[in-house]
């Protein structure tokens, strides 16, 4: 299965859309140092969090990843895997939008919804979903949006890695 996209959540592709610690939204997350017990995900430990923190904080992250679907595909099966870790509870969902050459969204496809980690700082979970994109002409793009809500009793952090494969 060829890899179409592989990327991590970071301040360039992720915004904060809700933060119980307050502040003007949307916010740009900041890279923070993980605790010594937090896992690497495929070699990365570049965890992110909100620029302002509070006890019992809940933060919602929205990460966007864009990739080309090709010039002409009659059927393009894709598989999306998302590995994620964070402080305490993390809930993730993903939606794929197909955007034509004019920039118009022509399809919205839910990939996975409300996948929850086991909790705790050493938990890495994987959410996954598959879809079959129909007729695709003239260089359409796909935009994968992953929404993650993280709840942390103390200082929080979050890291995700998305891998999109073409199934052949």
C-alpha cells in the first residue's frame, strides 16, 4: 500500500478551536516537552498543547492535512490510520473532504468517529477507517480534518500521526 500522506500534528497544521482555560480563539498550539514516560510515535515526541494552561483543562484541536487524489481515478480506495497519545482522555474523529479543481467541496466522508484512548500518559491508540473514492477527474485534492478533544487534570499534551495509504 503506497503512502499518500504521513504527517504529525504540529503548530503549522493544527489550531485550537476550544479551550476551557480561555483566550481568544482560534489559538495556535505550542510544542511542549513530554513527560519522561510518554511514548514516542514513530520516532517523534513533539507533543503540543495550548499556550495557556489550567487544571482540569479541556482543549479541542483541529488538524488539517491535504493531499492530491490524482488526475484520473475511477475508484481510489484509501485507508487512514491515526496514532495518538495525550494526557488523560483523548477523543478523535476524522472527516475527509474531496475538493474539485475549482475549490468546491464535492463530497464529505466520515472516516472514524469518537475513538477514545485508554487514558493515561503511556497510552497510544490507533483510529482507522477506509473509504472508496468514486470517479475523480482533473486533479482533485482531499482534505483530511482530524478533531481531537483532550482532557487533562494537570498540564496537558497531545501528539498525533496520520498515515494515508492507497489500497491497491
